[in-house]
C-alpha cells in the first residue's frame, strides 16, 4: 500500500502501468491516505480523505488514457464505511489492516456494488504468529499492534467495532505517557478478533473464520515468538506448505 500524498499521481500512474505490464497482470496497486501522525511527521498538508482519494484515482485513470498504459486493478486501503463504499464505486478492491473479524461481515455488506461487480475484492492484512505457546504468540501480537492502537483513526474504528472500553483505556494511557502499559490493555477478546496467533490449528481455524466473514483474500503477515522475520516465514510456510 502506498500513501497517495508521497508522489504525484502522474508519476504513480506511469510506475503502476509499467509494473502491471512487466508482471503479466499479477500486480495490484494498493493506495491509501495513511494517518494524521504520519502526515505531520512528513510535513504533508492534506484535505478531505474521500474527496482527495477520488481525485487521485481520477487523475491516475486520466494519465492512463493519455498514454501511460493500462493500469493494474486499484485497491483502496479502508477502515470505515465511507471509504469502503468509495472503494466499491471507483476501485477494484478494498483492503483492511488489522480489521475486526466480528465487524467484517457488516463492512463487506457496505459495498453497494458488490452484487453487481464481483471484481471487488475484500482483503485483510492479518498479523500472524504461529507458536505452540499461545501466551508467547499473544505477547508478540500485542507488541506488533502497539503502534496501531496509538493512532486515533484505528482507535475510532475499533470503538465502532465494539471495543470502546479497550480503546478508551489505551487512549488514557497514551495521554498519560504510560506507553509500556498499553499491551496489558489489549484484551484477549480484542486480540483474537484482529490477529491470528497460537498453534497451527488455531491459526487455520482463524483463517477459515475470516473466509466465513466475507474476506476473500486474507494476507498473513507473520511474526515469530522464537526468532526474526525469516523464522516467521519458515513457520508460516511449514504450517501451510
């Protein structure tokens, strides 16, 4: 996924069309508006996310028609209903990062063109940790999600998904400067809804639940309780190989 504010849409369109061509159509161009703290860190001035996303995609397609070449399918980063609906209107797919599985069926139904446009793909970025020691795997997931729960947009989404108590407590800890307390405020109920962790059987069962919730393409992003990123991929491949 690429934030739309970091490069001009003409530059993005040319690069995306080139990758689409050389990949033989396997590329998907994921774009999003990212988050307020990221904008501030980069010194980026932004306006209304929905309007700016719409204008960005229009410019991409205009550039394609003017000679940049055929664009790959466009996938929008989504969290809440209005961006989900926009993805159904102007894009070929939508993707959540750390979405709440219990809330996903309602969000997938938020695509008004879904029954008429089967190309709209629902994808979910799933933090994953496979380990026989479930508590160790859960600890890894809590560490992984700490940065996300400190972002207001994510907290607002999870509040909407039914986790207000957790998010208010995390917000209070962040305001108090007690960041080390935050992982302990991530309840098992919430963690099991937004990540995959535990034994191979646990993770596979969770994956099936994601399919049942309407997500067509779960994207497992592994971490390991016993090693680095390479170890995490080894554990993932061993589980699904």
